[in-house]
C-alpha cells in the first residue's frame, strides 16, 4: 500500500502488445492497494523518426517547433495506455506535460524542470485514478511546449515522484538493474541490489545509459528512492538510494567503459601563464565540452597538453586546436580517436586507500598503457587504447572482487 | 494588405513536399504585406490511422483519451510547417488548440467551440509572426484536450477568423470551389463565384463535403467571408458570403445528391393521435436521427408512414420499426436502401415560384418516380430510386439553366 511512480521506457511501450503488458503490470500494482502514477516514453524509434522527418526539412530545425513535434511521441503512448486501462475498466487519465504542470526553463530540446505543481495529479490520484503522464515534456512559463533531452522521461518520473511525495519511483527498462559492468563485455558481471546516488551519478556520467544523469541528481537532492528494474520480469532490480542506507560492502561497485571520447595533444607548448586559457577558451566558445585535461611539464619551459572531447566534437576540436597551436607556436598536434576511458566507481574508495594503485598495477600486469588519469572522490578513470577496453573491464572486475561466484 | 486566415486540409499537407508547397503559399501571402494565421489539418490518412490503432485496443475507446491521441495529428503538421517556414527565414510559431485558447464544451470527439480568447494569436500577429494553429482541437475549461469532429479544422479556421476579425478565411482544399453539381456526375457543372451562407448550409447538410456545416453556421453568425479554393492552383475559388452581397442571378445555385439514406415505410397504421410518437420516440431514444417524414392518409382511418434514416442506422431502425409495427398493429413494414435524395438549393426560390413544379415535371419527363418530398425555404428534396440519381442530377442541372456554355 503506497504511492508508486512507474516509468516505462520506449522498448516497454514499443507496440500495442507491450502497452497491454504495461497496462497489466500497472493494474496489478493498483489492485494490490497502491496508487499509481505512470510516466511514459515514446514508442522505441518514434523520437528518432520524428527527428529524421525534421532533418529532411532542414539540418537546423527551430528548437521550439522541434519540441512541439517530439512531444507527440509521448502524447501518443500516454493516450494509448489510458485507452487500454479504461478498456480493462480501470479509471485512468492521461496528462500531458503542461497539464501535469511540469514547469521548465526555456532551453528547448534540453529544458530543466524548475517546478512541478502537482495539484492536478494529486487530485486525480485521490479520486483513485491511475494517472498517466507523458514523460520527456513540460512547458515554460508562457505555456510553450519544452522537452527535457534524451532520457528525459527518467527525470520527469523522479521529479513527479518528488512533487507528489511518492514512496518509490520505479524505472522500468529492458535490463533488470544496474550491473557491476556491462554484461555484454564481462560475463561475470552481476546485478547490484543497491547503489548510492553518488555512485549512480558517476556511472551515468560515464556512459551507463540506464538512467538520465539529471534524474539521479533530482533523486539525490530530494532523497527519492529509485528502483531500476525490468518490465519483462518480476525480479527485483537495483535500488538507487542514499548512501546512509546499508550498502553492500564493496569498495568498488562498478567498472564502466566509455568509447565516445577522442584525445588531442598539443606538444611542446610554452609553459607560460595564460596558455591554457588560449587553448580552451576557443573550444568553450564553440560549445565543445572538454572532459579530461593533463599537463606534462618538460624541461626547458615547455609542456605537453592533452585533453579529451566527445567524438562528435572531435573534428571541430582538432581544427581549432591546430589553429591555436600555430598561434602559440606549439611544436605539433597529435590526436587519436581509438581510445577508451575505463573507470572504477565506488563510495568505498572514500575509506579505502590503494584503489588507484590496484587499478594501475592490474592494467600494468596486462601491459596496458595508461595515457591519461582523472579522479573524483569516488571514481578513478584511465584512458587506454580502445582495443584493450574489454580486457581492461574484465581484469579490473576480477581484481576488485566483483566477479559473481 | 490585410489579416488572412488560411486553412489547409489533409491532402494539402499530406507529406513534406506538400507542406513545403503550403509554406511557399503562406510566405507569398505574407510577402504581399498581409498578416497570416494558418490553420492545419492532420496529414491525410493520419486521423484514420490513429482511430484504427485505438480500434485494435478496444471497439469503444474512451473518448477523452481518443481526443488526446487524435490531437497529435494536427500537432505534427503544425510543427512541421513552422519548422519549414523558419528554415525559409520567416518568423513562424505554432500553437496547439489550448495555446490558441480555443475553448470548447466537454463533448469529447464532437466538441463545440464556446469561445476563443484570441489574445495570444493577436499578440504574435502584431509582432509579425506567421501563426500556425493546430486545427480540429481545443480544450475544455479544465484544460482537457477536445476535438471538434470530422472536418473540425474548418470550424477552427472560421472561429479563429471571427475572433481575430480577419478580413477573410480562406479554406484550401483539393477542389477549386463550390460547384453547381458534383463534376464527377455532371460534366456541365460549373464553379460558383459566390454562394450565400444559407445555400452553403443547405448544401453542406445535403452531403457536399467541402465545408463542415458548423463552420458555415459560424461564418454566417459572425458574417465572416469564407473563400473556398484549391491549394493546387492560383485560381479564385468560391466566396461564401452574406446574401446581401450581390449574388449571381440564379434561382437555383446547386443540385446535390445524397445516397447515404435508407427508407422505411409502415403500412396501414391506425390514424390516431399519438401514433407518430409511438414510432419515433424509440428511434430517438436509440440515438437515430430521422430525416424526412411523410404521412399518406388512406381511407378507413388508416395511414402509411414513411421516413428516411442514415444508412449506418438502417438495420437498427428497421428492427425497432418492426417491433413498433407489431405493437400498433400496422399491416407491414417495407424498406429500401437503394434510394437517393436529390435536392435543388437556391436563395432565388424565395422570390421565384414554380421551382418545385419545374423539378417535379423535369423528373416526370424522364419517368423518374418521386417517393418522398421535403422542402425548406430555399431547398426542395425528392427521394428517388438510386439508379436514377445521376440522370436526375444532369436533367435538373440543365432544366435550371446551370449548364456551362
């Protein structure tokens, strides 16, 4: 008995059969005496199809109008699920983003939720309705339709769970939880029963695509328990919760691998104040996000500067870097796309020393060269050659005792 | 130089090429110094596709949710046209029904517009935006999405034209105006330059599918000039205007044919007070609309009662009639589906006598038997055997001097 938010992703609502399956699942939860608010994505492939359609008109579609177009995807699934539940004699009502009062800023295509006036949802829930909210969409203060960016339905769900003080926010997806590593790469990967918000944040930002990172930020900020689970099984998934809750006693809870970055190195740069700004200002000015930065000082007042950018920004970043290199008289620009960033993440690192040393020695034992290193309080990342990435994930998974028995 | 509402139907926005064509047409009107508000239907076939999808879930989809589903059709075309116009460097903004403040009653699936708060449209127009409104949809006072029924975009357009005091409401369609008869039946049919609201009302209700009848009611009530024209040519179409405006001097302006009715006759009914109520009350109770009614009194206190209903209601109506016939001891029930209603319409009838006589004699000359007759101030309708319908249209078209030279 409780108030449960259930979010179903695109593969879970991909066709009428699956929508019926979702309806059964929702009905079952409701029949157990719970109140249920459902948040839906568009059918798998629909959002891409709409983007493609806009792309055939122009390469740079107006963002406000693109959001109007994209919002139809979730509107469709919300209506179809409501029709299905009504046909099963459940009292169901769909709400679009603006009707659910999901208020965002005006950053079309990537809007952030600023407030949810949950009055209408609460009222409908109180009357024992199953409320179905179109995910991914909201509206700005002028009533324009906005969308929340890729994976935005996760954030819709967590934000709504926060606003209505739900007991739990269940995220239904096509995997059955958060794994210690990608099971496609590491056969010994195992599902975690629990993970902290902070670990999930790090892992989301490292490319684990189970949850949109903003949804985790939201959950952490408002302490909403998030349950990541499969819509295709009844098994418990992974609870994403506050660190205070008793965690499994793991120093490291996951190994992730990100192949979406490329590396650029400016060699023999004069080691003077202001040089870094000369390099990174034009990149920032072009909207290019730089991830890792390493500076190796050489003798003779020269230094090597290495950084990574997203592969999608690689060509533009390289062009800008070459121009800057000429201006500041760097010797040459080296670059590589065939890199991978391997990360180990775990709140246990805060209290356990030696994690970095173990990571480096484990990779060294396999003769894997480390090109860049970066760390946070609960994460260590190493850039290596892409071809070693699967091997690296597997040996680190073993070394940190994550292999399932 | 003026304020023009342009409505484009489903075939005019059936794909991206046609939407580009519409964008060019809108841009051209704008470039001439006009302000333009565009009202769009869904792409041809989309609404039926969505209805079909809902039909695969249940035969009786919840109407509120069906409207949410259907509204995506116009949302899509509105966004696509806005994206196209923006890509051509025109300032365009799409508005959904609720954003355009198209307020309706709560009759989901067939809602009536009760008010249009045109503030936002006017504000955007004032800033020289081309405003694109999703047709067919509105919202009730609680913000629920509603739709206006088949052809509802016509009504959206005329209602918006009324609210913003547009100079003209142009209805773009796949025919180039209102014809004196269906050109597929009568090769000599010709396009009318002008037609009165009342004539258009009669012709819409008789099955001429160019304009939704409610849109004509709206136009008449608020005296909005409506220009029905083709989106595939530059030719002037037909102006639907107040009768006061100088009309062509035609006694009859159009011949229409409706094959969507069926006839039911109860023979030898006791001619007593209350008998008609006994027959028509159960029909009305079942939501069956009766169109024409004729009562032929026989000698000996008996009467024959004949009426027509829509073919879609025919089977139910027949069943009810047979039950009633037994109760009131009518002799027998006859019925026929192969009938057609031929009508001549024209405001000129008000001042010209002899129209009915001419109609009857013209049909008699061809040995076409008339089964039922009904009239209004500006219309005479005769029910004949369906097989004579094309012939009847052609001979009446000639007899009333409508054939083009």
